C-alpha cells in the first residue's frame, strides 16, 4: 500500500467503522470529511473507511484498498461474513457484528506491518461491540459516533442509570397500546414532555424493542466509561438542554459538532442505491416552493391500506409532488404497479423515483415541503435547507424526532392517527395536512421557522459558531491526547 509519507512525520491514522445501514454510513463519512477539512495540519491526518461486503465463499476474505483522489482518505473493502439487511431480527444482526472482531485485528495488524499504524478508531455507536473491545485490547483510542439526536442519547443515558426511569417502565409505556397518548415524562431535565407513543419502539419485521433498548444501554455504558469521546450530529442551538446536560454530566467528553450535511458522491459516496437524477430535471421545471417531496428513508414500510390512504390524500390535495417509492416500501404491492398507479392518477403533477439524490432535492428551490418518516438524517437535512416537514414517523427515534419538529422547533405538522390501533391516517387528514403545509397560513409560519433554523445551523460553522468551537476543541484533544504515530522507514514502504 502506498502511503505518501515522509520518514519521521507524525500523523494520526483514523480507522472509521460504520454500522452497515444507510442512515449510519452517510453521517460517518460526512464526519470523516469534516475532520479532514478542519484538521489543523491537514496532511497529518489519514482516514481509512471500511466498506463491508458479504464474501462469496469462505476463501473470499481479503481486504482491498481504494484511494480517494487526495490520498488522505482511503476505503477498504472489508468482508463481513453474515452481512445481510434481511436478517430475521436485530438481535441476530447485532450478534453477527461480533464476527468482524478478528478481521479488524488482522486489518490493524496489516497496517502495523505494511502501512501507517492505526492510531484512532472512529466507529458507530451501534458497533461498540466489538469495536470498543478491539480498541481497548490494542491500546488504541476510540471515538464513538452517535448518529441520532442528543435527546435520544439522553434518553438512553437515563435508562441506563435506571433511577429516573427504567427499561421496564419504558417497555410498559410502549406496550400499552390503549395508553399511547398518556404522558411518559414531563419534567425530566433536558427532555421535552414526551408521550408514551413518542418513545423509541422497534416494531418492524419483528418486535425488537427490548433488544434494542438493552443493547443501547450496554453500548452506552461501554462508551461512557471506555471511549475517548462521543460525537453527535446535532448543534447546541438545536437541542440546548440535551446537549448541555450530556456535556456536563457524562463521564466521557461529548462533542455536539453538527450538522454534517455535505453531499457525498464519487469516491466518498455512501449511497446503497443508485440515485435517479432525472427528478432534478423535473424539479427544474416546477414553480418555486411548489413541490412536496415524499420519502420514507431506507427501512420504513407502509401497509397496503396506508399506501392507498396516502395516495388518495396526495392526489386530492392537488399539489405537485416528487415521491421516492423505494422497492419494498409497501407491503404486498410491487414497485411497478404502485408507481404506475401513482403516475396515472397524478394528472402530470407528480414524479416517482425509486431513490433520489435527497440533499439536492431538499436544496432545490422548487421544493416547498417534505413528507418524511423523520429519520434523524432526513430531519437535519431538512433543517439545513429550511424545508418544513409533514411528519409520518414509523419506528425507532422517528416519533421523538417528530415531537421536536412539531412542538419544539415548530417547523412541521403531524397527522392525526385513528385506525389500526392508532397507526392509520385517514386520507382526508392527509389531504388537509398537505394543503396546510404547502399553501396555508400555517405552512408559511412553519416555513419561516424552518428558515430561521437553517440560518442557525449555518452559523454554527461560522467563526465563533458553537459547532466550530467544539470541533476545534475535539481536534485539539485528538492532537494532544491521542498518541500520534511516527512514520518509520518500514511503514513508508509499499
Ligand atoms: C435509520 C432509522 O430508520 C432512523 O430512525 C434513524 O434516525 C436513522 O437510521 P433511515 O430510515 O435510513 O434511518 O432514515 P434517515 O436517517 O433519514 O436516513 C436516510 C438517508 O438516506 C438520508 O441521508 C437521505 O438523504 C438518504 N436518502 C433517502 C437518499 O439519499 N435518497 C432517498 O431517496 C431517500
């Protein structure tokens, strides 16, 4: 491996390990690029980013390297034996992650012998097991990247301390379908008033709620006691109470240094699907702020009934729309027939793609609103572009994010849920909410609020901005307390 280094040079070599899911890959790559951009002595930071792939057979377990054009970032294809997005449960997925431990040891060993020894791991919170163990065994510092909101981390922190509330109380609140609208917490420091239905639940293909809460607790305890630092993709002005509490109360230093919303393409692309660029040409032909962008992220699923209600609502609202119809989004309906049905009923007001270049869409002047599942990445990408949100949360942190969007930041609307145990939205509700967002007075107030947040988010990286100051502090911390490597003659060799 060529390294472009000089003997005696001091450097920090970061090995970045993602959690292999769309909503996690992108923030890690964006954070690595942010570090590379701001590192004081740019040339002395190298990043190696792991790309997991499923090996074809047991003999196919080699690493392969690919350099980014400026050679400060390289990507390594890394075999992940049980890698599949279709595992039966999250517990199986978490267990399967443990098998990367020996490969990580081998890769780090490889760098020790043939390249620049790894001096720091930057890894997703969800990969705490096994990456924290690898870091500890090898005496390397680990920075954990928490890809969701500060408030979500604070909730995990409380659950793991077990005094303000316990996992049992959380489980009871989540499972009490008839008490969905009851208050779960009202005056817990750092958190807004949360209802039972706002709590993160993980009912997707299987119900993994308890598994994920317990896994998050264990991961957080390990991060809080053993990680070098935790970084968050949020900023102080967005979540002042949660950010303040985390940085004051945790044992591990917590740096809120977001938002990272850089567009990734080419050598740094993390997209797991091909983006259909044709929608940008279509958006170019639409009036300013006239298009509702509809996307449910990478994992959300809609029932057939829900899809039909949504389609009715969207069509009856008479608004222009761009709809991301990810294959697998709708239970029991295939992509082609759903897409045909939408287009045939849209009277030329709609455009359908199976995956969009979302950041380019949200920053397009024709987009006036976002009907979103409220995944954290979609939420902050909307904030960074000043686009108000119509919330359609499905699972995980999405209901909690929606609570912030509607009640705290006042840049969005939420539907009234009625049928299917509180999960169904009537088509009339959908139509009315879309109209309010896109053309009503309420919508223009929400748009104004979204714009104000956009301003705040961009000020964070101006001089003396909160995220820039904290990023400086993080980088200083990395430069002073993480042991640098020194390029030796052997490590310069290919
Ligand atoms: C998952 C969880 O579902 C979510 O609750 C959690 O907050 C993050 O992890 P996901 O469903 O993938 O996330 O949603 P989100 O966090 O919004 O991330 C989706 C990413 O895919 C965004 O970066 C978005 O820009 C991108 N995207 C989405 C596209 O590039 N094109 C699309 O068509 C749709």
